[in-house]
C-alpha cells in the first residue's frame, strides 16, 4: 500500500496548494472522513463457509474453497486495488510456469498459484485455469473506475470544498445533488487533474452524484454552519511593567470573543500553544500563540492556532475610589445574588470577594459585569485570586499576594463588554467547603449603564450570555448592596531613630467608616496600606536595622511589597515575629523603607509592623 499512498498524495498536492491561500479555505479542503468512495473495486466475498469469491463491480472473477481461501482472496483483492492506483497496465499480468503449477504474476510480483490440486478441485487443468483467471483479471483491470478521497462531504455555509476525481475514467463530468438547494458546484481542471468544487449555500443534507464518462460515485453530503468566523484580527490590550498569567489569559479570551462571530449554541475555549503552558508573567508588546477551539452540536468546529499581539495602552487605574466588600454571608447555602450595584463612571471600584461553599454539593461563584447598552463598552481592570480551596486563610492570602503584585507593576487589561450581555470576569468552581477569594479593580471611563453582581449558581455559567428584558431592567434599577466604602487607602508615615524605642504601626486596627450608613469595616480587609518608614542614625556607630511583622488579632498570613519587592509571610501565631526586611544603617545615615500591603481575607487582623535597631 506504500506505492498507493505516494501516488494518492502526489495527486492531491496541487489541490492542497491551490486551496492554501486563506485560513477558511484551508479548513474547507480537509477531508471530513477517512477512506474513499469508489465506483467499484476488487473485493473478497464469502459465499459459504468454505467458498470465497473475488469480485469486481459485483462480477465474480474467480472462486477458492477450503482452509485459508478467504485470507488468500482478501490479499489478492488488496493487490489488485493497489495495482489500479499505481496505474499498472493489464498486460503486465502474466501466467508463469513454476514448479508445482502455474503462477499469476503482476509486474513480476506473485498474485496466485494454480496448483494441480486446485485445478483438479475446479475440474480443470492448471495452465488452462490460470490463463482463464488471468484473462478475467486483465479485463477487470481495464475497466474504467472513479473515486473521491471522502466517504462524506461536509461543508460549511459560505465555504468551499474541493474534491479531486481519481481513477482512470474518461469523459465529461456531470454533477447532481439531491436536494440541490444546499449546494452549488463547478468542475475544474488543473494540470490535467479534474476536480469538483462544492460551495455550501444553506444548511441541509442529501446525496451527491458525480459521473465521469460512464462511471460514477454517490457521496452523502451535509452543509452546516461553521461554529464561528473571524470578524477581525484579535488584539489583546494590556499595560504595566509585567502582567500576570491570569490577566493575560482574560485579555486573550476577550480579544477572541470580540473578534469572532459565534453561532448560537457554540462552545469555545482558548489555550496557549503549543503545549497549553505560559509563563507566570508576560510583558506588554509581545505576541503570543494561542489555540482557538469552537464546537457545537450540528456545527462545524473551529480549531486554529493564531498569533495574538499584546498591545499596550496608557491609562492607569491609579488609586481606588471605592471599595465593595462581598462577604455577607461569608458561607453561602443557596443560589442567589450575594452582591450587586452599578459601576460609577470615571472612578476605580475595588471589589474584595470572599465566600465559602456551605452546600453539600459543588457550586459556581461568578463576578458578573452586566452591560445594558446597545453597544459594546470598554473597561479597565486588574485582579488577583487564588484557586478555590478548603483553607480560607490560604485562599485569601493567594488573592492578596497576586493582586499586590499587579498593583506594584501597575498592571491592568482593557476589556470590551458585549452589548446587552452578562460578562463573567471571574468564575470559580467550588467543591463543598471550598473558599473563593479575589481582589478586583474596575474602572468605567465612558458614560454607560454597567452593573455588577456576585452570584452563586448550581453549574458553571458561560463566559458571556445575552440579558433578557427583565435582567436589563433589574440591572439598572437595583441599588448598591452592600454600599461601597469611599477612599479605601491608608497612608502611614513614621520615623525610627537608631538606638531609640521600637516603632509600631498597626495595619487593620482602625476600620473604614461609611459616612452615610454608619458601617465600620473591621480589619480593613481590601484596604491598601502605603507605609513609609524613615530609619535615622544620628550616632557615630553602625546599627543593624530590622522591619518585622507580628499578628495582634489572631493567626494570620500576609503579603507585602517592601521597597518594590514582594515578601510573603507564612502562617503566624499571635505576636509571633517575622522579619520582613533588614539592612545596615551607617553612622549619620538615613534610609527610607516603603511598604505596601492589604489585609488578607481569611486572616485575623490587625497586625503590626515593628521597626527596631540593634
């Protein structure tokens, strides 16, 4: 079969090259099934337990009986079919005397040996029987035949599929489709090769008959919608010194979502190519290779590898203006909206969400952005989260550390919300007792009606979903529940003099106050602390300076940006010290240490920073 494969591929190559000019044409030419559809072929037919016939186009050519007859005829049929593909002349089939009988040979290769016993079984002489069979095989090899390299033609609406006509048939080509409405076709010739090009016009199915001269094939066909089509080239928008894998992934998904037109019911995903892995951080103005897969019932799939550039944009999120805490109840035991409100225009809104699954079965938790406008709306966002886990303390710590790194890098992504749709910025699958924790900042720069919700559901919802009329009305009329806290930042400054008393600064002790609602944010979870500590050495000696952290409210973990570098603190018991930073303070020297931190959900704040010298 090696020779057949080479001949078959060399025949197809001109068509593959001709159709390789654009992406959808390359998709269209792919064979939708394996195998061939042939007008006729040599085949082994078992007519009884002992007897097997070799037939061509249903015509019996020879018959063998006894043990091994079926395997012998199957091998003979395969050899003759291979000879057809190689275009071997029927005259190359010869009858040659060998010891013990006469042998049928094709280009010197043995096909079948007619022994005295076999001839006697057939009531004939070996030479006469061999010549009779050889004449029948030569005649069959001279018959015209037609084949196409498909078992079914599957075409997308608006796309073309080129089918090469294979075989030795000669004459005019005629094509007929029943029903005819789903298809259009044309017959072409390129480098003496004949082909039929089909174009999908409408969804449908039927039978395609292709006749060349006096032989033809019947080929089932289906015309379906492609699951998605590109409307434009995808571009992802990011900014910052570096951008985390999670935010880049979100920007890529959003770029694909807005660049493709999806059929109703299509399911899609994007994965880094070629191995599904990507680095923890990526810099703007790079280009990444991603695999885009779109499937759906009764839809032709999309499976492409595309290069998506990461373009930089100038707008920074800056400091947050408002803080929304989604933590009441911390443990949910039903499916409902846990938090809701409207995005303010021109202000950065920070979310801190921290919820535990109190159900006895799995659930999904989503942060939704609801665009009620009749046109797409863009937002700028950054976020950090940890993977859901039973340890709420670890989940909160991972979210804080991830978000702080993005804050330190001034990282953000610009996303486009589809018109009148729910866009799920974050989606978590929670097993029973799992906790999801995240910190998110969002800014809406253009006047638009965009609402937000934190929702629990029984199953994982899709990335986007069209809003119903009722949902649109509810999004615009609902109030902010809970109301956001203003100015979620604390600036602390202090000076430590070498050799003097230790310096203490509390983080999370004095909670934010809501000016209208009389609410206090105990622990200041989700509030950014920017701390500046001056270490002054007025003496003539060298001091060793230290900056430590110790919990004062209970067990806690923490993440800190110390002089621009991330420092993560392990689980600490109350008043257990942990060194954050140490350095030598020369005589008459002043050094400044900056710290940025956020009280981590799940930990027991307050904690305190301790500055000392020794």
